[in-house]
C-alpha cells in the first residue's frame, strides 16, 4: 500500500472530525456524522481500493489502520 500525502491528510482529517463528534448515538449532528463517515469511506476506497477498504467493519476502523501504518512507516506516503 502506498498513498499520496493528500490522501493521507484527507483521511486523517476526516477521522479526526469523526472523533471530535463523539459517538453517533450522542452526537449533536447525526446527519453531519453520517456525511463525514461516508466521505471517510470514499477517501479510504480512493486510497487503498474497494476490496481492501471493505475488509473492515467500518470506515473509521479502515482509516485508523491506514493512519497508523502511514505514521509508522516512512515509505507508505509518497509526496506527489
């Protein structure tokens, strides 16, 4: 897996936004939560492909793995 810096920043930003919103059941803006989650899934699919993204139970878990792998490796993010 290798993704661009822009893809990494998008995924990291959307994941941070979801974390700031809190749990879906108690968030102030459920529609905003769903929109952000859908955008995160799209970003994950763009970065790693549909099949790889769908191996995870949620977009949040897929994004967490992508971010963790990219932060722990100097070669997974390419500057384009």
